C-alpha cells in the first residue's frame, strides 16, 4: 500500500527553485533512501514532507489524504515524524524531557510508557542517561536522542535527515543497524543520507537527486551496482 506520494512537487527559496517537478512514492513497510550531493535538494524534500516548507506547486498525499496544506504539527499527529539534520535536540532539557517533547501531540498518553520502553530498548545508552542534559551528550548520543524523540509520537512514517552526519564510524554502524530494527518493528522509513553505501545497502528502493531533480531510481541493490552511482557517491571508479 502506498503510504506517501509526492506528485509534481516544486519548492522555491525566493526566485531559486530547489525542487523541480518531483514525483515519487513510499510504500508502507519500506526503507527508501534519497541520496545526492550537497545542495541536491534532499533536506528541502524532507522539510516539505514534514510541513516546514510549502511547495509552490504539486501535492503530497499521506495514506491517501492530501496533506499539502496541512500544518506541520498536525502531520505529526497524523503519523509523520522527523529527526532533522543537525539533530535539533533541546540542549537544556534532560533525555526524559526531550523524549516527552516528542509525544506532545499524543492523546493516548497512558500508552507512552510502552514507547519509552521501546526507545530505551533500541538505545540502551539513553536509558543510562535519562536525567542527563542533552547538550552535554556526545554527537552520537544526541543523534540517538533525536531519533528516539521522533519515535515518541509513534509515527507510521519516520523521516531521517542525515543521521550519520559528523559521527564516528562505530556510531554510524550502530545508527544504521537501529534504523533497520525500527523498520522491522513496523515503521516505514524515508532516509536522506550522504553515506550512500550504508543507505542503499539497507534500502528497499532509492532515488538519486541532482539539483532538485530525480535522475535515477531503483532498488537499493540496483543503485549500489550502478557504475555511475559507484563513481559519484561510493568512491569507486
């Protein structure tokens, strides 16, 4: 079943068009990766899906509902949650307070304990640091917290924007393993990532963005095997 569908979306910053006539879909249960160079429009795409940016044309459907003009906080309630580029945690709040903020729109607060348990099972380090202030944590721990906070809204679609950015290799491997586990637990994942090798290796499907346009699409395995992708994004000539 199609969970997310973008139809002919264009997004502009003033006179500069960052996304041009983009169309793609995400099926329920998939991991879908968007890869591309800096400035390709990956983060703009994510912000448009989450409602932070408004498209100048086109439409966005979520579970068959047109959400193109829906406010960002309502999209969270509907089931779309984002862990943004740069993590965006609340540095003066504790781990528990950050996670609680992720559940701001929930009406079933009696069930939040189950989601705290889920987050702490995925990220044992957060369980060890429940009362630690977010701003004093390492980059990898903050990324765990950002993903955990996004999960606290119990999303159907999790948007992950550059989750490996600035992390040490051991944290990168751990983060991608956890992304796979989140998906196995039933959450659909749309992943923007410059680490194309890791992103495509775990993706059901992928799309390549170049200057706001999708130039290639295929399964993760197909894109990993594409000589042009290898040369441009995997460091293999």
